[in-house]
C-alpha cells in the first residue's frame, strides 16, 4: 500500500519582501468600504471644516475622521478606543484612513464636538443622493418611534411629581407655623399674613421664616415648633431654589436623570426583569421609505403622539419637500396630528387608538364613540334608543397645549334601564363627552385606512419602518447610547442612520451595479 507525500505550503515569518505590500491590492474591488469611501467623497463637509480654528499643530482631515466613524458604525463598532485599535490592525480601516492613526481622544472629540449641529446636514446630503439614484422618492413615507436607553445611571433621578409634593408640603407647614404664631402673637402679625404660602421664591420663604422667628423669639414657644422653625431656616430657602432649578431642567417633563438631565425616564421594551422598570432614555423618531431612513429626530416625550409636529417640520426643513402620504400607527392618532397633516396637504394613513379593535369587532357597543349621533338635531342615541341631549360645551387643552372643544350629552332617564349596568356606572343619568371635530377626523381616517390603498400602506408600513429599528437594535446591537446630552446623542443616532442607509445602499449597488451614487 503506497501513501502520498504530505506537502505543506511555505511558512516563513522572516520572509523578506522586495517591495512593501500595497493596501490598495489587499482590498477587494467590490468591498463595501470602497462604496462608502466613494459616497463620502461626494459630500460637502465645509460645515465641519468650519469648526476648526487656525494655528497650532496640524489636524487630522475631517473627511478622514468622518469616513472612519461612519464605517465603524457600519461594522457595529461604537467605542472610540475600539476604533483606535482597528485603525492599527484592520486593513479596511487602515486603507480608509490612509494609514493615519488618530487616537481615541481625537476620534471622540470629533464625534462629540466637530459633528455637533452639522451632522444632520451631512446626513441629508446622503438622503438626497439616494433620491437622485432612484432608491427613494420622498413621496410616501412611514413614521415610527423607538426608545433607546441613555448612557445614564438608572437609579438617580428627579421626579416632577415629587417636587410638586414637596413644595405643597412646605407651603402647608409654613401656613401651620403662621397660624401657630398668630395664636400667641396676633397683634404683632396683624395685617402681615402673606397672600399665599407657595414656595416659589427663596427670598420670600426666607422673609416669612425670619418674620416668624422675630415674633416668637421672646414668647413661650412649643419645643417642636422651635425645632421646625430652625429646620425651616436652614433648609427651606435652599430647597426652594433647588426645586426651581430642577423644574427648569424638567421643562414640562415628568422626570429626568441626574447623570444625563436631557434623558427622561421611560418604559422600555427591552426589560429583562419583566417588571415594567423605568429607564432613562430618548424617544427616537424616524421617517422611512424602502427601509431607508429619510429623517430622524429625538424627543423627551415617552409617547409618540406629541412628536409628530416637530418631526414633520424638521423633515420639510431638511429635505425642502413635503411628502404626499404619511403612514403611522395608532400612537400618532390625535386631533392635533390629523389637522396638522390636513393643513400640510399630506394624506394621512394614521390609525387611532381603537382602530384595530374595530376591525376585529371587539369594540363595546356601549362606548361613547359607538353611539349614533344625529347631526341635524344634535343629539346622541343611547343603546336603549333614548335621546341624549346637548348639555353644553367647554374648551379643553391637551398636554401639548392644543385646544379642543368638548360637548357634553346627558340622558334624561336611566332609572330602571335593563342595560344600565353594562352601559355605565355613573350616579344618576349617563353623561358622555364628545369631541365632534376629532370624531369626524377619525371617521375620515377610518375610510382611508379601510380603502384598498390604505390596506396596502398598512401592510407596507410594518415591512418598512419596523425592520429599520430591528436592524439598528438587534443586528447592529445599538440599544444604549455611548454619549450624554441631547446634542451628543443626536450625533450618535445620525451616525447610526447614515450607517444604516449606506450599508443598505451598498448591498443594493452590489445587486444592481447599474445604479450607483459613486458613479
């Protein structure tokens, strides 16, 4: 039996080279890094260059650093230290940077300082290039949001409700102390009682406490009252100033993180404890078409309802274009949003909160919005056929300050009605509140959503905007920001959005070589 001789390829670590290797030859001609390089070479980065000051030592070129950062985000590398390492050992990064090796401090300063307030314009250039190449048309857009955790401590926070409670408690105790002082020194405090004990001005709180101390200093005062006044003198003015400052930071929000005051506590879907834990985060809103990100905005609101006006305004400002149609889920179905889209001439395929239940036949026939309304005679018909008459209207404002008109309708006699237990549990006759404007807008929305075009758009939305978030969070592993503050976090989401678009474009250009931005 004969055996073949085993032959190994030459292995010699000390093999000398006549000429050093050329990185250009080591990068495959169809490698994605070449497409990224060509696209970014087409962009106008004068806004970034303007951030540099003359004098001193030379700086790394901003185009070099932008290419490195974008490609790093495409490769799911977000740490500046990790990017520094890749520039020294990864041939794609070495080729892209021309063998330059900026350290992690340079990379991080460029990301957090030089790209501040200008990256959005660079991102928009990429979107316009995608329009020119025929990948998107900006006519039919899908809007959705997701919450991304902030780089902040999960257990150090400030709650707006707690501030309100503490101020009310302080005001109550101040009033009690004044009442006590009046009981033993009525003459000295006559006509001096403050109009309100609301602790909003630290100096006013201090003056009130000083007045009480002055009046009671020679009186036989209860020991506990003395302790309370002493505590108030030391803490309440400072606490009032602290609460005022915290309320400025809150700016209408219900909470913020002490380590990133721009972050708001929100319920995240990524909850490994399964206990509805609140985490500091940002609400990221995007517009998409063909799974490309057209625009992105960040918001402190946990719910999507209040984000659409600012998002659409930013979309129109950045892209200088108004879309023909907009498709979104029930989180955006509000009177303000419907009227905004109507005024802008955008055909809205936007669900409202109970649209899906209506489609499945799970809406209660006793719900106020399910009762028949006679517009000619202005009454609502209850489930037993009784006419519920107009009982007056009033103005109401949403949490965003949007004014609505609400009309009350009251039944005339619910006593003995066999359906009362299922219909309502109010004392006396049933009263319902109706927003006629919103009712009509929802009817119009339902007609659009149930049309053939509406059904197609609803199906497409799920396969368009949601996969973008799935790619960012699951494939790219981006579930938590690296930087802090809204300004810097906006840069991060911009880099992620740009990386997503360029990565998708690269795949498309490889399958359709006749379509290329870089051409």
